[in-house]
C-alpha cells in the first residue's frame, strides 16, 4: 500500500540537526557541578579478590569518592533477570546467575569492574584508577565451551554443580525415526564465531538526583528506556514516576545497549543520591570491547537426513552456546538459533538441543541478528554439505525444500524467544530465491562466466542461500497522538531510537491518517515522562510494533476529528473530509476549520461538556501481536579469490528481501545495506578472540577489524518482494537484522566454490585469509 | 597543581585563548572547553575517524592531537559547514541520499569529504571510496555515503 506519505521515499526529518552537529548525544549533556566516573576493571578473567586498597586514590586531588563492592552494603545484589526463560518449554533447565554490579570476592571475566572513582573530571578519575592496588589470586579460566560443559571443569559459579547455564531440548516430529528412512545422512561440526555490536558511539549514562523534587533524571544510551526506569526505581526504592529516563540521540544500538543491569545502570543512581550530585559516565572503546556484551560463539553438531533426490527428512542439531560469565538475558539468543535453524525449509522432523554454558568471558546478549545468523549459518552449511554429498546444485537443493506460500501459516513446533510456538505467518520463500537467481544471472554465471574465468586462471565463486528473520515480537508497544492548538501533531512512544529513522517513518504513518504534512508531526521517543509504557527497541519491532500502535492511535484521532468537526461544522460525519491541515465540508471547501482551532474547541476551558467526552484531539493506543511476523529473503555473493594472498574481492552481492508493507523505501534500503555491511564484516573481518587465559585479544579497532568502504562491493543489489503479514493492520514485517543473517553462509559457500579444486569444507562462520590458508593447507594434505 | 599552558586556537574563524593542561586532547578542548559538540569521539585511538576536523585545511583526528599542538593553527569543525536552516551542499546531499542513520560518525565523514571534494571536484566512485576508507560507519554500509559525495560534487561544481 502506498499513500500520499506512507510508502514514499521521504527524506528524514532528523537529518538537519545530525548533519549540522546540533543533535544532542549523551556526552553533550553538561550539568553544573557534574562529577565524572571511571571504573577500575580486572585484568584477570577468573580470580579470587584478596584486597582492593583505594586509600591513595581517595587522597588524589579532585577525587570525590571511591567505592568497591563492600562500600555499597546491602545495595549490592545480583541484578534482575532481564529476560526470564520461557516456562512453556517442558523439561528445560535454566540456572539464573545475573550480572553483579561490581565484583565481590571473585572476578569472573576480564573487564569486570572492581572499583569506581568519582572525580571532578574524567581525566582525574582515570588518574586515580592508577592509585588503586588490586590484589587477586588468579584461577584457571573457563574458555572452551565443550570442556566447560564437562562436570570436571573448573566452575565459573562455585554454588552450581557445573557450568550448565541452560539445557533445552525441543523436537518437532521424530528425528531418529526419520533418519531410518533416509538414503543419506550428513553430519558436520560447525562454529559460529563471536562478534561485537560496535556501535560508533559507546554507552553512556548521566544521572542527577534532585533532592528537592525527590526526582531522579537519567540520560542513557539505552534501547530500553522503560525497563531501565523500572530497574532503577526498583533498586532505589522509588515509584516509577520518580525516575525519568531520557534518551538523547543515540549513536547506534545493534543490541548491546538493551542492557539495564550493567555497573553504570546500577551503581551511578545510588552514588548520585548519596553525593547529591549529577554524575556522568562514558564508556571508552576498550571498555566497550571488554565489558559491554557481545554475541554469537556457538559450536554445533549437526546432522541432516535426506532422500536421494534431495528431499530433507530430518535435521538434528546439538549445540553449545556461550553465555559468558552471567546470563542476565535468559535464553533469547540460543532460542532464536533454534527457531531459525529450519525456518526456511520443509523439515518434518527436527531435534534441537541447547547446551548453554558459563565461561570466564564477557556476557553474551543479542547483537544484530541475535541467534538468527547462527541458526541460518548451520542450516545453510548443512544444505551445502548435503548438496555436495548428493552431487546436486546448491540452488537446486534449496529450491526443492523451501516452503511454499500456501503452507502458511505454518506452526513450527518450536518455542521461541517470544515464549510461544513459532508460526511462520506469510511469505514466498521460493519466490525470493527465483528472483535472486534471475538477478544474479545464476545460470549464466555457472555456464559462461565461471568456466571462462577458470580458463583465464581466475578463481570466481558463487554462494546462494535463503533465510528468514523472525521480527515484530511482543509483548506490546503503545503511543499517544495529540493535535496541538497550532495544528501540529505530536506522537509519543515508549521505545527509543538509535538511527533507524523513527522520527520520519512514524510521522509518515500519522500524516497518512490525519492528512497533515510529515514535517508537522513531531515524534518523541525514549522519554519516560512523555510515554511510560513499552518494552524497547529490539528484534526489528520498532516500526512494526510501535508503528502499529501509532497507526492505531492515529485512526482513533481521525475518528475524533470527524466527530468533533461534524458538531462544529453542523453537518453529518459522512459530509466531513480532511483537507491538508484542516477539516472541511465535502464539496464546500470554503466551509472548514483548521485542525488547530478544532483542537482548541475539543478542549473547552469553561462550560459543560458531555460526561464521557475526553478532552482534546488525542488518543492513546497499544498493539500486541499474538506472535512475531517473519520476514524472509535470499542472498547471493560472487567472490574473486586470489589463492596466493587470499585477498577476496566481492564482485557482486545480491539480496532479495520481503518485509511486507514498506513505510519508506529509502530508509528500508539503508537498513538492509547497513546490515549487509555488518554481515560482510562478520564473514571476513570481525572476530572477538579470547586466549586460553581469558584475555581478550581484540579490544581495539586495531585488532577488531570493522568493514571499511573499500571492503564493500561496488554496489549492493537489492530486490524486493512484498507479501503482507496478516498480523498487523498495515501488513508490516521487520527488517533491521535481515542483511546480517545470510551474508556469512553465502560468503563461505562462495569461497569454497572459488577454490573448488582444494575441496574445502569450511566449518567457521567468520573467516580471514590465514584461516582460509590453513583450510587449504589441511585439504592438500 | 597541574601545570597549565596558554593556547590560542582559531576555531571556525574565531580565536580562542585558554589555559590548558598539556595532555588535553584537541577533541576534548573543542567539545568541553568550547562547547562545540558536533565533533564526536568514537574510539580515542585514531581508527574510527568520527572526530575528524580540519587542521589548517587538512583532515586530522582530533583525538590524536593535543590542544597545545593546535595553538597558532586554524581548526574547522562541522559547525563551520551549515546550519539546520542552511545546510552545506554536502550536508544536503547526505540527507537526500540517506547517507546517515545514527549520525554519530557523520561529522567525521563530512570533514573528511569537504577538503577531498575541494581538491577533487569530480572524483570517481573508487576515489571517494579510498578517501573515506579511514572513517568507519556501522549503520550505512557506505554505499549511500559514496552516492552523497557524488551528488555533492555536482552541487558544488554548479554553484
């Protein structure tokens, strides 16, 4: 559906302030008398704390206070479980060991905070960190996931019998029975490597306890302002409306900014109240790598059972998932892996088992993709392995098994992160692949381009994969739409914004319903005083869930406009129509009332009104889907590999995508392109690496390589299909994570294809030249 | 008492005289001494390029320069380009082509591209790609930034 505003490639309303350097980010917040915080972090990954001597630091000129865990008294407690495990999965085990705000007695990962300094400037606070004597006795670090699972392993949490954080077995159909019917069974061990969210702006937190007003104002770079408010109020024994959380412009989210129980979230409100002073903390890049969260890091044992003709009978996946030292985010990530492993294909029998383990590493929570890339990676790698075994073309075996549009809605039998059984709502998965093969000229590549290149000694390879993206999950979001007396419209919602373009797409939704100019709609996100219900920005649910709530509220305001205008214009409602910014009588445009004037009339200051009338042209609405909507797509990558240097050039990258109804095609393209670059980064540049002692070897942009402009293909070719989701009135599905999901398996398949004479069998999702060299070397042997 | 040094720095055409610590980074000087918050700090180790400013006309990383080193020199920040009401053609092109999302890295890209486009009014896509290779953007995948630079080169040469 495309309207006057909805569906149009409208330039963003937020751009002017961002481009001219006038937008306010967290570090731009200055309050008179503000103090600055810095954390001392443990270099050891696993150690018993012997002594922390802060006496010299306390004497440092300009230092106001220094705290260790003991100084917080009873306030020190492990944080809340941000995401509980779904109770619906029978027989599942989950051991909650939530984040502690600051290490007490024992350190469980390198980078864990052990002391905090409050000083007049950040420079002084960091100077004083040098004065602290931290004495600890190192313990062996738990790093290897499979070894960590063994009962004989050193334990991360001494009060647990093992490092088991969760054990979840789910089965749809009966895999072992299916295996008996199979002509071939292919098995592989696969690795999904770990990556950082690496938003360009690190995290930040400013808090000001106002003793006179008994109010705490918090500015934070959070993806979840309302959960953060609930968390702070709970810890500080305040009622929620004594805490105001405001998100300024945020320099990217990508998942890790969803946390509400990190050291800063918990300790700084207490310190601000204690000192009665505003305090600012800004994370630096090293801290972001060491101690904010990151994701992926799974080891999979997979088996696929097929008929000779390539029909899949069953799939089995037992995987180890690293949750790091604590598991505050429950099982969201590995549950997403379970739901996304088989979601594209018709797989009647599926057994999947999560073995989630504690390690002495930073905590794992979602990063763009959030378990989905791992599931899609293992499924697509197994399709490649099966195709090789059956001597089938990789595109052909996929086409044969992809679900058909008439099979939806399809219950998957697997319970996901939204606590309900997965339902694939709609889509045309085969259509995605058909369109992809046309766009990338697959036949021509196989029959002409690749053979010709090989004759010339070039190593060109292609990878073709399919994927889904579970999006738009519950529980709910809400919004309030209000017409002002100046005729402009304000919209407030509870989610926050990290660059997605909400200020524009939400305005488009409202403008379409109320026939006002897009630039006359002011969108407010992430200020708990403006709207105080909501869960946050994650799982591609901003435009879909908050957007639908905004649509619903706009529809109600539109109804109220018609009812009110009918009264004041003295004509029946069906004789009233919306002109731009005003309401007029059909066929008599000279009889009209501006929206601003009507808003004033809807809010009389004297006289009597009808008993059930609510003042103003305003409405609040909510939206809660029964389950998530599933976007889908297919991706092809053509690489040109130099087998000597293993420099890889991406000649072409084509991605076909279906996210249902599109609000703004310009911004949609931006979302897809950005996620593709993250996928390329994951596939060939980025990798979080710990050594056997739990030391992070990639704690800067020198060692953790981000994809740069010259690493990208000349053009990302993007194709679209539109199958509407039946789950919301606008037919939308989310898109934020899509591009990051299929890129690594497509890249790996393409590299194998380019180096076909080496007969590689690549098991890793994140490659680099030396890894490929090793694969080639091993293969030659 | 920490020793302070006098500096005199021309920022966006105005001379500022301050007493600063020798170790004060230029980025912190601009942001916290002068309140010019458009220069963003992304990594503080000279890789991401978000803090790029012009130093006597050349793009440099303000997180790798001490403010005392800038004394007697001319600095230009993103605030010198355009205002929300009157954007620079490069800023206009960024908006038209959707070359920014979160906008945090954007001032660094703008300050890298301004001198580049002045010196190369009609660059190829590959030349733009090379020019911005030292600036990291996590949101856009760079393609639209390259389109915006090309659009800006048209706008700037037609003025």
